[in-house]
DNA sequence: ATCGCTGCAAAAATTTTGCAGGTAA
DNA sequence: TTACCTGCAAAATTTTTGCAGCGAT
């Protein structure tokens, strides 16, 4: 089960829309950045920086540049960071106006990833915030299990 | 806000009970292991391996030994690993018969930790499992916000 | 007397940073 | 031209592992 290449989610933005966001913030539109954005656009799953690098056409980009680009895109709100608890960061491109808040169901055998639409704790965040005096509450939630193919 | 030293959770086991579990599995009861268990027993919060080492009485234990001990205790089900998304593993001692399934509310400013008793996704795990054909489902959930003192 | 455990050191793996040169604007 | 960006290399962090010797049983 690879669940990779073609994606189920909509792909609302063209590469030009993405680079436009860079331009709007006076960031330069370079070769590596375009290539990275294109990889993210075509693989709408959480990807590690190494996976992004490996997918890049001619390997014509340094790993350090991928790290720096992901920091930039994360700060610009174009990408969301996910953490599957294995000590490696993963990134997913966000659609227009999307806040990126969703969760995943991850196979512990083959690492297949299914996106989960429902977000249960969302409605209860305010309750938790109020009863503990916290503000600006967010949460991270990921599910783990064994997918049909691996059973 | 440090929320450290004294703990609100019950402390149902004495050190002898913990070492007894080691003995029951033919593991040796050594100085470092007793010291580590005592630290975990007195600080019932998720602790990093470095924090455990620093809290150890005379620093008379190697960091590699802490890592190896936490692997052992995790495999024996005496300790649960938590991941706050900052790339560092944290461990918390489990009480007798406890499965350790609970979540935390973490201050993004000062790292204060509050334990959350309720587990909302638990009831819905089966639904998610069924609709995706997954088995053996678990989840990780942590909340983040700004605590009263840091606001 | 075993066999497991520890300390020390080195290695792995992920991520960050310094710097000199190159490129988009 | 100017400021930003890139590649390369080195460093910083977290975690794992090899190995010789010590220690619990």
C-alpha cells in the first residue's frame, strides 16, 4: 500500500499561484523553490525533507536548501508541519484559505497515510482551555494502526 | 510556572515494587536503574532523558545508560513515551495496571504541563478503524496553548 | 562463574548554521 | 546594484551502537 502518486485531495493552485505568493512577499522565485513547490503540489501527503529532495527532478538542490525552504514556506503559512512521532518532520502543502488543520491515520507497518477529515477535539478545545486558564489552544492528533493490506 | 516537584497524581508504587517488576523478569537491579526509577517516581511528568540524567543524584550514570534503561522500561510497559513535537522523547512512569493513555496540555511559552484526563478520540477510534479497514488503532493527542502565568 | 549491565567513545541520523559566491529583481 | 539565495562544509542535537570490563545473581 503506497497511496502515493495520484492524490485524492483537490489541487486548487497552479504553480504560478504559489510563486505569486512568494512574489507578493518579496521573496525570490528561484529554481530550487519552484521545483520544491511542484513536488509538494503533486504529492499532497506529508513528505520528509529527504523525500522531497529525492523526488526533485535532477537532484539539483541541496538538502540544506530544502530545510530552509520548508522553514520559509511554513512561516508564510503555505505549508503545514506534521509529526508522526518518529523524530522526522513532514510537510504538506496547504490549499488556498486552508488552515491545514486535519489529522492522519498512519499504518505502522508500511507507513501508508490516510487523511482524516473529522476533528473531534476541536469542539472541546475551548472547554479544555477554559478549565485550565489557557489561551490560544491548538492540538496535534494522529492515529496509528495496521492497514488492510498489511493485516 | 514549573509544576514540578510535588505531584498531583497518586504515587501508588514504592521503589521496591518497581524493582520487583525487574526481578520478576530476570533483569538486574543496578544502581543506575534504581536511581532512574526513583527520579521517575518522584517526578510524574514527561521527562526527557537529559532531564532524568540531570536530576540523578550524583550524575553517577551515563546518558547512554538512561537511553538504554528507558528502552527497557518502555518494552516492559513500566513507562510511556510521549512526544511533544519538539523532536525530543519524554517518558512518564505508569502506575500499577495503568495503560498510560492520557494526554497533556503544554504551555508553548514555559513548557508547563497539565495532564488531561478526558480522552475524546477513544470512543471514535473504532469508527475510524472500521471506515478505513484498519486494525489495532491507537492515537497520539497533545494540546498546546499559553498558560495563565505566561499570558 | 555467568551473563547482563555500564561507561566511554564513536557513529548515525536529523537539523541548523557560516561563509563565499551566484542570481533574481 | 543590492539584497537575497544557494551549495558546500562544518557544527549542533538527539539517539544508537561497539567494546572492554565490572557487577548482580
